[in-house]
C-alpha cells in the first residue's frame, strides 16, 4: 500500500474482501489498531 499508484479496490479484490482497507491499514502499509486487532483474532 505504500505505492501511491496502488488501487485499494484492486488490493481488496486480490485479498477476496470488500472491506475498506483504509480502516485497517495506514498509507505506508503499516497496520492501524483495527488491523492489529483483526490479525490477533
């Protein structure tokens, strides 16, 4: 996600999800608190 040319929609489709990634991942590719919690669940 640190690539400014990356498409969030394309990444979500690649991961098989429709969840908005911005809620879980920062622009530099690091996880937000919600992303960390998701990984731990």
